């Protein structure tokens, strides 16, 4: 291998948040210089919750367009649909048989999701980490960018891979976590102790990538802060710290520089500056996104080409696995 392999992806939803962007997508753009990058539209994972078929299909396509609009070049990155490469489901079944119930019982995300979807606690929700292991191991990924909330998933992937390798020899590369240098953890604008998430019911808590400028500024103006008037980073100031993290991530300014910039000014000025900075950052992405959605042939071509590329690598691993286990 010339370059190390990097694997990541997001569930097939039509919206992404500023958290998805600053925590993941924005950082992915330049990784293709150093890594052979695979990014999936993880539509099989999305089936763990009930989907409206028409919306689901549109959402997967919107996610694809958002990836590209954010700057991921489909010629330099393999951006493909998980469901278009059957090897994901095929390897997941094999790995299911090498995963213990006890391991899955320990996954904290299952407990969270089961509590949230009490009316549909399906087996897919439970074995989700095994499908995720298959996603990563199929491409012999060396590194996986992970958020703190996903560490447990990478751990179980490594455990399954090591177990398999111990039985059958060196079949899978054992993936490592990759921590981006300039990635931000973005908190809810209404409760800065919680992660900003698209599933938040309070619309003011979340900046969506396709929100227009006025909406973005309005949401930042309403962001929960504190009763002081000091733009300072600190654990005792989660609201202001979150805004500083967002502003710093986009402008490249340090916390000290930001404090100095807004010293003697009120929170109103600071919030407006953050809102404008975010809106200006997202404007080109939004413009490109609109163009891409109209260019059906271009997106179709990218999907087709990259599906085939992904399948080539995935099938190579799957054949190796089948051979080892006697299928
Ligand atoms: P969500 O929590 O919005 O459902 P996902 O769990 O699908 O998002 O995460 C997709 C990617 O975005 C992951 O790499 C995750 O670490 C990152 N991410 C999600 N929310 C945030 C956030 N608030 N701040 C930073 N990164 C985030
Ligand atoms: Na999530």
C-alpha cells in the first residue's frame, strides 16, 4: 500500500449540523493528500430506524451532495453508497458469528438508542456495531476518525478483527483512531453541556448546514450564555466557550486572540460576529450544493464510479475471509 487507508461515513440523513461539519466533514477535505480515503453514505445503518422510502432515497442523495459541496473531491476520495456494495452485509453476517452477545450488551449506544426508540428495538439496532466493524475492516482501514462518542465502536471493531486474525492469520488490518488536528466538538446552542445533534427537538439548539444567513444569526443571538459580559474560555462558561470554539475553528484564532478581540464589547457583538462568520463559511457550500442537486448526471456518474471502486476493494477482503473460513 502506498498511502494508509482511512475510513469514515455518516448516516443517510438529508441534514447535517455545524457539529458534523466542524467535527468531521470540514476536516476530511484535506485528508486525501495523506490517506486513501473512503467515505460511505451509510444507508444500511439508517434502516435501524423506520424510514419513509421516498424521503430516505432523497436524503441519501442529499448527503452525497453535501459531502461533495463541502469540498470532498469524488475523484480523490472514494465516496460511495454502503448499500451498493453488498460485501458490507455479507461480511457483517460473518462477523456476527465472531461477536459475543456479552460484547454487544456492553455497548452504551445501544442502551441510549433503545431508550429513544422504545417502540422499535430491533436486532439491527443491537448488531449495528458489527456492521460498523464490517464497514471499516472491508477496506483494511488503518485509521478511522472518531468522535469521543464512538470510541467504543472502534474498540469492538479492533476486538473482532484481532479475534478473527488470531484464528485465521493476518486477514484484517487493525484500525487505529485518528484525531483531527483542527476539529471542534460543537455543543447545543440551548444547552451547552450537550452535543449539538440533528435529533435535538429544539430547533434553536442546532445550526443546520443549509440554514440561511438570517436563521444562523438569529440562532446565535438566542444562544444560551451566562450573566457576565466577558468573552473568556472556561469550564464555568460552557455557552461562551462553545461559541469561542466555533469561532476559533473557522477563523483559526486562539482563545486569547478572541478574548482580546471582544474585550470591552458585549455578548451581542460577539454572537453577531460568530453568526456572520459561520454564515460566510457555509455560503459557498450552500451554493455548490444547490448546483450539484441540479446536476443529476454528474452525481450519478460519481456514485457509479466510486461504488465500483469501493466494491473492488471490499470484495478483495471478502474473498479472503471466505477462503479462510471455508466458504
Ligand atoms: P449526530 O450526532 O448529529 O447524529 P453522527 O453521530 O451521525 O451525528 O455523527 C457523524 C459525525 O459527525 C461523527 O464523526 C461525529 O463524531 C461528528 N459529530 C456529530 N455531532 C458532532 C458535534 N456536535 N461536534 C463535533 N462532531 C460531531
Ligand atoms: Na449520533
